[in-house]
């Protein structure tokens, strides 16, 4: 069965990622302060971890800046 939602947490913050249009998109994050600019690095790392669970990796060479990792499903 294919997964379309994944989440990652670091104990203080959490982020959920969903697949929309063939690429991962941020769906929800908690707490509200996780979206503030000073917490951007931590939120980006959580998004990367959740997207990796779905088989995606950031790659700026692609139009959507994400690529599907072979063998991940």
C-alpha cells in the first residue's frame, strides 16, 4: 500500500507532509511558533525527514525541487 502522508518530530516541533501533485507539501506543523522565521532550519529538517519517509529527497535540479528516490516504497 502506498503512503501519502508522513510526519516527523524532534520532541519540540512536528511536521506532517502530504503528497500533492506528485511532490511533497507541508500539510501541518505544531506548535504555531514552528513556522516563525527563527525556527526555519528546524522546520526544514523536519520536512526533509518526513519527505524521506515517503521516498522523496530535495533536489534543486528538478522543477518542483524534489525527486523520487529509487527503490523507496
